[in-house]
């Protein structure tokens, strides 16, 4: 499947010699869907958050996708410029400072900033070790995914942090 776009965890492509109507395929782990380019009709199952990203991306790139559909059906390679705008869909943490207790002050690439209290989020096998305040303070910003992560592999989705930072304390 010629790849049209790739963004965190999701690969999008169009097969050559496909049946109408124009559509693309999206893969996210074990999940797969087909999406009609003109109508947005979906076949298959996808996690809600990943589906939301795919549909936002479709909205941004519908004309490019239709052009790529026709190009691929004629046997030519697709243009891979459909990733424009994807970074704007997913918030990016650019700065993080320990504030107090389990609160971190975050600044996002779009200028949004705020404090995120993660005290109530530290449950489950991966997050339990972060209840140790010294371990909690060891967070860094993951350079590829622009979100907080810890040495034990714990991390929070940047969308979650973004929404949480915008809620008044």
C-alpha cells in the first residue's frame, strides 16, 4: 500500500487498482479502517481518539487525497505532502517545569500554558512508581512525541495534558 501520510501511531495509504468510490486505508496497531474521501464514511473499527485525528486530517487534505487517489489508480506514485497540518492537530509540549507536589507547569507550541495536577492520574502498574515524588520529578519531554515521559516508560498523551492544562484549578 503506497503510504500517503504517517503521524503518531497511524499510517494512511491508498492501494493501486482499487474499487470506487475513492477511499484510503488507515492502520493504527491492530485496527484498520477504510474512509471514503468525499463523504467520510468509515468501515471498520478504530479507537475514538485516533479516529478523530484521521477525520481532522481528512478535512485538512481532502483535495490532495482525491488527487492522490487518481494518481495512484493510474499507476503513478503518490505525493507524500499530505502531512502538512498534522502537527497542528496534536498539541506539542515544548517546556515543562516542576511546580509542586504532583503539579507540572506546561507550555505548548501554540502558546497555551498552564499547570497540570497529575496526582489523581498516578494509578496502575506503570504510574504507581511516580507516586514517589523524587521519581515523579524525573520527567522529561519526549523529543519525538512532544509530551511528558519518565524513565520507567510512563507517559501521558499530549492531548490529555493540553486539555488538563486548560481547566482552571
